[in-house]
C-alpha cells in the first residue's frame, strides 16, 4: 500500500507556469532568477500536500499510480527515472524535467548518463526542446552542486 507521503514525494506534476521560473524586476526590467532547488522542493511539497488534502479519490489514485510505476521492477528505478526525464523533456514540462533530474541523481545516475538521456530527448523532441534543454542543464548544475 502506498502512503500519501510516498505519493507526495513521488508526484512530478508541475505548478502553475507563472510561479516557475521565478522572476524579479531589475532596473524596471523583468529578469529570470536562477533556479533554487531548495525553494523548488519546498513549493512542490507544499502544493502536493494541498492537492492531496482535497481528498479526491481520482487524484489520489493517479498520484499512487505515478508512485508505483517508478518503483523497482523489471527495470531499476534509475533507468525508469532516465526514461521519465526523456518523456518530460519531449513533453516540454520544465518542472517534470527538474523533478526527474533530481530523482536521477538520487538514484545514482551520473551527469554523463543524464546528458545522454537529454540528447535522446533532443533528437526525439526536436529543436523546440532546446530552451528546455538550457533549463535542464541549469537544474542539473544546481542539483549536482548540492550533492
């Protein structure tokens, strides 16, 4: 049985686009702020708690499915996270990409393995994924700096 804590920790659903990436006014001009892994994790945990507090059976089932599918099975968790990273990049979900990069590193994937997965996503997704590739490398660097 999957607990709500496991579900909240696992879900990769993205927050509203207006909140990420954070922006600030600098000399009257809006500028993008650097990615902060700790701020992102706190926001994600807080919003997952809020979503699950709605006590909707369908939402809880989906979150549980998301948790279960990435558990070790015929494929190890590291491989599954790399696959999730490629899919997230092709779908152009920056929050999902960040989540899977964090999970890939937690599961022991190297920066080189993550880079190769991102290269596959670029080939599959095409040039439209390049802006997301930039943010993926920003996230990779920020997460790696914390480890």
